[in-house]
C-alpha cells in the first residue's frame, strides 16, 4: 500500500469553496451542483441554504429559491430574517405582489432589518405605486376590495406556478368577471383553461381580449391553439399567417410564440424561438424542455440531448430527462422510429399508459417478489418516482398505494421529499407520514403543511410504557394517535399514552373487554380534550371515528369514572415537571 496517499475529505466547506469559485467565473450550472451538494452534506447550515437560494434567484428560479428560504427561516434558523427580504424580492419577480408585500412587511418589522432596509423600502414604494395606479384606474373600488383582488390574483398565479390549473381557475375567474379590463388576468385564465382541456372557454376569453387589444400576442396564441383543439381550421389558418410575421422582443413573448408554433407542428420555427429564449434565460425548465422537443422533431439529436442534459443538471431527478434522453439515444441507434412528441411538460400519453400498466402489475406481486424486482430493475423504481411526482392525483395515488402496500426503507428518501412539496394537498401528505412510521424512519419528520414547513412526530407507541399491552389495547392507542396527528400541536402523544396506560393499570386485573376499538379511541381523545379544556364535541369526534356520539359518551363515562380527569390534570403536570 502506498503510504504517500493523502485522504482528501470533500466536506460541505469544500463544495462551498468550489461553488463560490464557479459563481465568480459565471458558471452557474457548476455553482448549482456544488451548492446543492453542500446543502445535502450540511442541511442545518442556514448560511449554506441562503447561498444556494441566492444562486437560484440569480438564474431565475424564483419559486425554488423561495422554498429554500422559507424552509430556512421556519425550520433551520428563525433569526435569519434576511430570508423574508429575499422571499419578497422573489415574489415580486413572480408578480405575486400580495405575497411580496407580506414578506417585506415581516422583514421591516423585525429587529434585525438593517442589512436590506433601504432596498426593502424601494420595493415597497413600487408596490405602493401599483396600488395607487389601481385606485386611479378603478376609483369605485374601496381599499379593502383592491386588497381582496390582489389576494385572488396572487392565489391564482401561485396555483399556476405549481401547475395546479384547476385550483387556479376560480381565483382568476372571479377577478376577471369583476374587473374585465385586466387583460393579463384574462390571459392567465386562458392558460389555465387550455391546460385543463376547456378549449371553448379559452377560445371565448382570448377572443374577448383581442377585441380590447387586437395585437395581444398571448391572446392570439391561445385563440389559435384553442381553435386547433376545437377543429376550427379557418381560424387556425388565418391566425397562423398573422403570428408567423411577428417578431417578438421580450423573452416571455418569444417563449409563448415558440410554444404555439410547436403545438401547431412548425418545429423549425419553434426550435429557433426556443433557442433564442435559452440565450436570454438559460436556466428555465420549460424553454429547455421545449427546445429539446423541437430539436428532436428537426432531427437535431445532439441539440436535443444537450437540452435535456442541461435540464437534468438544473432539475436533478426530473423524469422527463431520463425518458427523452433514452428516447433520443434509441432513435440514434435505429431501435425506434422518430414519432410526434407533444409540447407538454410531461411524458407522452402513450408512455403514461405503459407506466400505468407497470404500476398495475406491481400491485399483483407478493412482498418478496416486489423487493426482488425493485432491487434488480432500476426502471421500476423510476416509474414509481414518476408516479409520485405526477401532477394528476389518480396517478400519484397509484404510486402511493404501492409504496404503502410494500413499506420498505428504499423509498424513505422519496417520501421525505414528497411531504415537503408545496403542490401536494395536506390530506395526502398526512396519510403519507404513516409510511415513514411503518418503516421506523427516524423522527421528527419535516413536512410542508398549512402553508408552512414544520417538524412532525408521527404517532408511535414505542415512546410509552406499553410493552405489556395486549394487541387490542395497543390498537386503541395507535388509532387515537393516528387520528390526532396533524390536528394538535406537538406534545400531545405523551399525555395520550399516560391517560390510556393509567386507565388500564387502575383497572387491573379486570381490564375492559373491547369489541370496537374506534369507540374507545374516540373516548380517549375526548378525555385528552377535557383534560386540556379544548373545545371539541362528541358529535365532531363521532364523524372522525365513525361511531355514534352516545357510544363515545358511554366510553368516556367509563374512563372518567376510573381516572377522574381533575386528578389526572395534576398527575400529568407533575409528570412533566
């Protein structure tokens, strides 16, 4: 063995130094790679997270930056109030002005607001000017109404940002109906309607916009695309001739036009427009993906591969990259023929069908067969990850069902990422946490719930003296903890364990014969609420546990007769002291 070899420890500081050097050279792709590795190695370092967020902002990935900043200030270091200033600037760039105002207000009201105070006041001055303009244009509306409209616009645009198009529609539609002159909101609404397949609504609104502004490029694109979907060939032919002569200046307009040409099948035009977008905004996901699609159709295979490989570096784990890189390589090898690929930010419908069949087949496997298949076949794991990341609940639920069915530690990392996502509803994330508990993953778990990042402890009997409980009594305790998780603040679990074990210990050796665990679980929660003087009715609990209020009342009387909740109060407080 060569004794001259020196161990080289690549720790978080090493990746910070390399990333900082790349940043000074203007190589943001390398900076992102190094800084992401830095945060991965030292996730509790607030400064490292802030540096990564700054780079994400620099490359125009404002939402991703805000996720990093919000996590930083809510989980890692609440004193780092600079995060609120940075979040406000990102929201401003995303045109989420109410959210920007809220973040900047938090920063200004904090004690440590010296660093960016002047910059904050400048941004807030611009926001005030916008509100003044709104008052001048629409004098009939009160200040409260204008704030409400800004809130609706923010909510709608935020849902568009998360690709939750159906959720965006009600917010945008209400604003559009009350203030029809807001053309930008109408175009946002067209975007949402088009993506959920409501082409008639998209066509009508875009037509209305063009009556008000005949040169509006977005409206022309939405009108031609909705006309194409509705089979209105004459309108498509006329508008295509019009938009072909356009030479848009802004990056957003070039992207919109390039996407429309791609949808219309003019891949050469789409390719050149998306290429020009990439020069202006080289780190945005959708332009890169659509550049890849256009290059693929134009048989510029190396350009297509370069686009998806770049996207893969910017968005590690994006399932589109794996699929399309493999597809291009198979075409180049002559294994498959070039076909029509959609200008959508998701895999083609044909491939979706193939993957759904794979998911269906997985459900037929035994636990042993599933484990063996996952270990041997990397593609099966990728299909499951694709299902988890999917925007469509029906596909996502299929993947989750399989992961619940076969709870193995292999999926711990994916599930931990899943419960941090902002585009997944809280109910789904709540049920997902039980998977982590089943595989005995270390607690606490971090999740994005109710608009905030928070630490969660899943229900678990192992923290209490329940080793001697028979299985039925343990089921009562587990069910209560499961139903109470996410509805109460941290700290309730020890009290529940103490109430239940105290009740059973005082009854020994004549413990109750339990026929329906739900009624005892509901009564146990009711005891907890009475003990802590929390307002909840037996009727509310009956809906949660699917038992009658009368049954809960009876079980509660049984428990209270033994425990005397007033005495329990003192006992629990003594125990905490």
